[in-house]
C-alpha cells in the first residue's frame, strides 16, 4: 500500500490458518478464506497471529503461508504479518522478509519463552530498536497477557517516541481502555495507531478511549464494520446500537469458541471445506458450536451466505 494510506484505521481481522481434516495446509481453502474476508469489508488483514494458530506451524509452513497470502491479496488491502520470535535476529529476519514480500506492517510481541523466561525492560527496548533498524514499515506492538510481560503505558509511549517504526499498539490486557487513554496522552502524535483487540469484547470502551483500529477474529468483518465505521465517522449512537446487536456473537467467540470461531462460521457458509484445528488444539464442544451458529444466524453475516 502507498504511504498515503497511513495512518491505518478500521477493521483488520486475523486470518485463520486453514487445514485439511488430515491436518495439512489447505492453500486453496486459505485463498478462499482471504477472498471472503476482503469481500466482507476488511479494511486490512493480519496473518500468522495467535488466532491463526501460528504456534502449531513449522517455519517452512509460515513461509509458504506468508508468500501465498501476500501474493494472493496482491495489494487489495494492507496486510500485517505477525513476526514474533524470542530471538532478536530471527524476529528482524522475519520482519525484513515480510516487508520484502509486500507487508504493510509487522506485529510483534515482546520476547518471551514459556512460563518463566522473560527479558527486562532495557532488553525489550533494544529488541524493538533492532527490529525497527532492520525494516522501513511500521511495527505494531502486541500487548497481550499471553506474553506474561508487563508493558507499562509509559514504556510503550517512550518506545513510540524513540524508536522510528514503533507506532502502532494492539492493547488487549485488562482495563484496555484505560491503558489506551493513558498511552495516547503520554505518546501524543507518536501513537499513530492505538488499536483494540481481544475479539472486540471491549471494542466500544476502547473506541471511547481513542482506538482507531480493531483487530478481531476473521468470521464477521462486516459486523465489526457496522460498529467501527459509524463511530469513526462521529455517530456514536449508531455504533452503540450496532455493538448491542453483535455483542452476543462477539461474546460467544471470546468466551466459548475462541480461536475456532472463524473457521466454524466459514465452514458452515461453504467458504472452506474443513474447520479442523491442528492437534493438540481441540475443536469446541458440539453444543458450543451450535450456540455460535445460532448467534450468527440471528445476524445474517456474509460468512453464512458468501459461497451460496
């Protein structure tokens, strides 16, 4: 995407990784998934994130998926590539490769490994500085509980001011709205993109706090657009009404079906042929699946009719 497209705003859902029932990559299904998500109104896409099951992919599979999806999107929308790795060198190499293939941005978590291996604040700053030095596109810092790393708003604001490409922040920790508000106050113009995450479960509060982007699951971008678009256009009442309509489905994704949600909806609508999760990740209970589909049918999202 040209530089004039920045700042990136709107709805950038995570693309799920599509597997066959045997657990192999389904690249044809992956392309159909991407086409649906663009047709459903995604402002942009994020690939290889935690909600993409990135943790069950080999390095070679990551490369295949990145190359396949960036080539297939072919500039239709900006694509964020998740390049998280504990190793500074590996993260920088992944990020440079993503940039070379056409990524608009990379998303990176602070370095962590397992339940106990963490990096002190000075090391975190140097980590992001070195990754920034390796590329020319923006870095989104993903601030999420899964890393087990506390990233204070003052630290994030400092990195935004001092590190050239650190300018977007996906905040999905408890009291996300309060953190977004503080981050914006401390960082000022250096905070190019304060974004919401966690499947939009706190979306309205985060928009009220100043969020300009939402990174959600990939099953119903058209629904999330009904909330974000009017809000960013200044019509909060329309956004509140839309949030009320979509909240049961958002809640079911966030609390019940989680990472499997987008694939369940896509299979039900004929976008993909298999909603398999890769072992050891388990599929949701059949009753949870039916509850999800019931919530979705009440809203008539595009995913249930795109392939019909």
